């Protein structure tokens, strides 16, 4: 055997050992189990070795993101039923880390720590969720080896609040403390505009004009609240494409999107307000569009770049983000419809579903409010009046307030901009 062959075999053997060592060094997440008690839920990740990880808390929308460094999934995790958790999703991120996302039903207070092997148990990563902060703090203080330490929160461009803590077995874990919240960003979209007048009433009233006035009134109400901040998609009589409206809302880091319109029908007797959310068919077609362009999508589904995944995994991640958005859209629509019902006639007593393109943002809860029928002579006159415009704006604002409170977003320590 000549020297070149010996050198080549030695090189391949060396590379094989390097790859084998790298593979063995990786943390393996073997399974996930959970227990529920009256005041807490415990999730336990069984590992093959100790791990470094980070825990991120998103207050709006309510999610907990767990990243396990240099790890892989031994098999697809079977999410157990966990109280206060709507859905659990896991995937490999950047080919080297495991990300687990908990979509929450309500605000919870998490605590996390590593357990070293004992008795018949191996290495474990534990995440505990508490219903109340007092219960979390009391539990943490009873464990001398896991003292409570506050940490600073930092803002995240894709969430209402994003608090992050990195933990390793070489340093003591840190736990959640009070954090300041930025106001909810509400994108207000006055329908039509510019060359597009929208529907036109019998007396020549343009939909684009009256809905812009309602939008401005709503923005003023929102901006008086320390908990919310309004962003007008169009300030004046401008034409803005439907896709561009969604883009502007996303650029403003909007938490909610409200499109304001005035309805029209062939029957002049049709009357009343309506509230719409995106239909399931519209959601499906939009998902297909996003998946087709997934190489250009970053930070949409929980900061995971979709281009690295096959269509099945990408669809699952995007579907989770979209389903959460649709649920929040429905909840917001119900609150606003309830308020509209209290101040006047509603065209339909239930939230309606349609494939409006302007509602198709997969990451921003979106609704469309038809304030009245401009094709109805009486409601056309009402739409032009300041008292009716104020009444509509106030009803939408009250619905927003009810939604915010129902989501249990903290009502104190809100940072005013």
C-alpha cells in the first residue's frame, strides 16, 4: 500500500471520528411528559446529557419559547395535555438547536431548571408553569439551590414583550420577574381611498370618506389609553393596495389589525353593522401562498426560517402560527360585535367569515368592521353625521378594551411611548 492510500484512509478515519464525536456531543431530547396540579403544570424533557438552553416569554401573543442548544429530537415529541397551554409544537432550528413553542390560553408564570441524574432518572430539563406569580416565587424560594433572581426584559420586534434568560448547569437559573409592557399597537385601516371611492350612497356619499373619519376618531380614542397605540394605514385620501396595507401593518409591528368599511347591497332596506374574520378557505389559500414563497420568509413562525424545512414541517409551523392568529381574530371580533349590538342595529348577530384579502396576514389578528349600509338612505345620512361616527368609533374602542382585558394582559407598569 503506497503512502497516498495510507494518508487518504487515515484522513477518512479522522473525519469519521470527528463527525462521530460531534454527533455524540449533541444533546438528544428523548421524550416530553407533563403533570398538572391545582396551581402549576410541570413539563419534563428527558435528555441524554445536561444541556444549555434559553427560555423566552412572549406576552403578546401569549407564548413561551424554549430553545435547547446543540440538540436534536430523538423522535417527534408527543405533546401531553398541559393546563393553560393551547398547543405545543417542536422543531429543529438552524439544524443544531431544538425549539419548543407553548401557545398559551392565558398569562402564566414560568420557572425552569436542570435536574441531574438520580435513582432511575436521567438528565432532565424541567419547565414549571404557575397560575399566579406568588405561587411561582413561593415555590422557588423553598428550593435553596434555585433562588429567585429578577432579570431585565428586552423588547422583541415580533411580540408585545419578549423576556429572555439563558441557563446552563454552570450558573444558577434566573426566573421571571415584573416586566414593563409596551402599548398594544393597533393598525386601523380605513377602507378604499384615492382613485377607489368604495361604495357610493344614493346622495353621492363616498365610503372612503366616512370610514376615514371613523378611523381618525377611533385612533384618537386609542391614543388616549396608556395601554394601546394607534397606527393609521392611510392618513388621508390615498390609494393603498390591499397587500400593501398588510405590509404597512407589519412594518408598524402591529399587534391587531382593524379594517373599517361601509357595506352596500342591492336591497336598500339592508341595514346594520357586521364584523368579519378570515374564512378557513381564505386562510388555506393564504398559507399556500406563504409556503410558495417560504425562502423569503424569516421570523414569521416563531423566528424559524422556513426555507430549511421540507413542506410538511414548514406547513405545520405556519399552520400553528396562523391558527393562533385566527383564534385571536375571532375573540376580538366577538368583543367588538357585542359592543356594536349595544349601540345600534347589527346586520348579523354572529361574526361572519369571508375571504377578504386584507384579513390574510398569518401573524396579525385581523378583523373587518362594516359600520353600516351606505346603500340604505337612512344609514347613509347617519354615516355622514359626527354623532354616528363617534358612536361607531367608541363601540370599536370598547370592544378593543374588553378584548385586551379578557386576554389578561397586565394593566400596570405599561410603558408610555
